[in-house]
C-alpha cells in the first residue's frame, strides 16, 4: 500500500504554506554552497526547512552555512563527522532529518530557479501525486549556454497513475528535479546507495519507479544544473577519463535493471536497457578517440561483457537505432575497431559515414568483414530519421570564405527522396545566438554525392565558438536536421588569419568536436588575436 499524500485543500494559501524540505548536500564547496542554500530559501513560504548536510568539509563551508543559519531560522545545518566519499550518504542523512511532508534535493554547486518549489508543490497537491518531476536545465559555465534535460518528458502538465504509462521516465535518472512525498520514501524504504557509489541517482530513481508511485510531470523549469568543465576538480559525472567510471556506470545501470525487474516492472526494465544503449553507450563511444589504447581495450572488453546479458527481445526493439548498431558492432568484435566511424554514429544526430557495404543479395551491413551486423532496417525507416552523412570543409580566404558541403547516398534512400536544398546556420556556444543563415541548392556531384557551396560571413559571425547546423530538404517536403562531419587532413583544419574590413583581422580555427562535427572558433581584431596567441603559449609552457 502506498502512503496517502498529505490531505490538504487545493487553495493558493495551502500550496504556499510551509510543506517542503530542501536537502542541500555539499563537500568542500565554499564558493558555491551559499548560492545553493539562498536559492532554496528564496523559494518563499512553501519551504518549511532547508537541511544543509555538510559532508565533513575542510574548506570553511561550515562557516558559510553557520552564517546563513543565523540569518534564517528555516536553515538547519547537519555536519557529518566523517566524509562519505559520495552523494548518497549525505542525501540519506537529509531524508532522516527532514520533517516536512515533501522533500527535494539540491547539490551545493547548483541552484533552484525562482518558483520551482511552488510549481512542483502545486502539481503534487492538485494531482495527489507522490512524486512530481519538472524540467532541469544544464547550464554551461562560464558561457551560460543552456540545454534542457530530457525535454520531451516535460512539454505539458501530465498525471500518471503509474510510471509504466510513460516508459521514457527511465531516461530521467536525476533525483534533483523532483519533489517526493516524504512518507512515500520512508514507507517504501527508498534510499540512496551509501558511501562512494557513483551514479547513485540511477539506482535511487529505479527504486522510486519500482514502487509505482502516482506521478505528475510539469513543464516548468525547476532545477539549474551547473556544468563547470574547466573546474580543477570535475564533478563525478563529468570525470569520465578513467575506466573505473565506466564500470561504476554500468554497475549502476545493471542494478537499476535488476530493481525494476524484481518489482515486476518489466516494461520499465526493458526501457532501461534500451536507454543504456541510446545514452550511455553513445556518450562514451563519442569520447573513445580521446582515450589511450589501454583504456579503449578495457572499455571495449567490459562493454562486451555487459552487453552479453542482453536477450533477443532487447535487440529487437528499434533495431536501427544508432545505439543498438554501435552495441552490435562492439558485441561482435573482440578488439576495438572502426572508432572514427563509431564516433560519428554516436553523434546527435547520428551520422553513418561511408563505406556502405552490403551482402551479395543486397542487404545493407556494417562492413564486408562484419556482415552479421545488419543495417537492413535503414531501408524502411523514414528519411527524416536516417543517419545521413554530410561532409563539411571551411575554406577561409581573404576575399571570401566558402563552406563546401557534400551529402552522401545511403543505400539508395537519398536519391529516392530527392534532395533539393540545405539550410545552413551557425549557433553560438556563448549564448542563444544564431547567425549566418543561408539556403543552398544541392546538385549531383559525382557518384552518389550531392554538393553545395555556401558563402560564410566570418565578420558577421563575430568572436566566439560556433556550431554548424544543417537541414536537408527533400522533394516531397520531408526534411532531416543534421550536423556535418569535419573533413580533416591536407591542412583543412588549420588556424588562419584572414583580413577583415570590419575588424582588421580575424583568426579562424575550424575544428572537429568530440563527435567529429565541424565547429568554428573566431577571434576578432588585434586584441582578440593576441589573446588567443597568449593563451596558446601559456598552455604550451604548462
């Protein structure tokens, strides 16, 4: 039996009465923990208490929390006597300490946006939901660039009698963008793994879904996840350079699957395995090119061992999905292979680069020496979801800069659809800016290739880092959004200085992202160019 959510009348006054406890956890994060706590207290009267669990910090975090507690009696500080080594134990400490009917979690380096608690609490009261989930936004710092997390789940207010009604819920493994009925967690014994357990969110979320709560989803922004890639100490989820990180992640995913299956949530368990292929495998495969040979072999071997647990039904679900093709190549190959091609297929959106092999009777396959990995589903999938490959080469010149684009055939599907045009745009990583929009006609250029040349106004783009985005348009009105594979070699990705009437000089650096897509760095004017050179020298010296 599930505990009944608090029986409160659905009025604006009660929705803003003190009903929510926010558990803030932190360790040696003096620079940010104050902002996190203040963002929780600023939610208003709906917040009954903020429980700040300090995991035995040594950097003065306790002093920051003590000062804040002296200013607001809603803040209680719980200091652990020994560092736990992870996030699960301090969150469990917070669950034990909180007294409010509802609880949510906040990490010390993130913040709650204004109105987050009220949005979640209103939905909980109106829907009599035991768990309410809202939109989390990943904010890259210092650029401020934002990316919604699992946005398709949060397009409208939704009430679910049980999680199995929305299997995609397994993709949102965060615990921090959710409001929980405190009694629901306690009566089901739902807790985080203790100690140094990476990816504890994955296991906790599985335990929540396994209990089958009544849920509500809201489209409101309820959590801002700060991503600091330049920090001296990377967060646990960003520090993926060691094989132990991958083993911890696969271990957490395996445990989550077992939890869901043991609870009779077969559909959610199957969805969790599919999510591992679509999210985890693709994310780490994109980065294999950054790792040394020892890491690659260890990653490949461990992944093959994990994938061997999958049964036939796991592979039958959406067999043309990029993650499944990646996984089949890994499972069928004893040693790492085709890493550049796998990296491109792992991109979002996926790109399947040539060569395009097939069996003697015309069935598409991964390669001539790996015919057991079939690509036959590509023959029947809509053109709008196919992993189309476009090559891109930027040609900076003093008079004019041109972007040369080449669209490849894919087992006859491109010619069948009739490619007509390419829409081109450049998107800034430093803010929500889009520039350089253009449309160019695609024309046949040799065997099974269509090409287009697009002028690029580098001065109009201005300083910053720019991602290239494309839309291929077809004769029947269908379209496919893609990114472009950056052609390398022969000096194609060399940094160049280009004269500019507007800026005097531009320093232009085309480069390939971790997934192989073309991106562009531009520095403007003598001052901008000098800064780039100075930063480069500093990196070389260090």
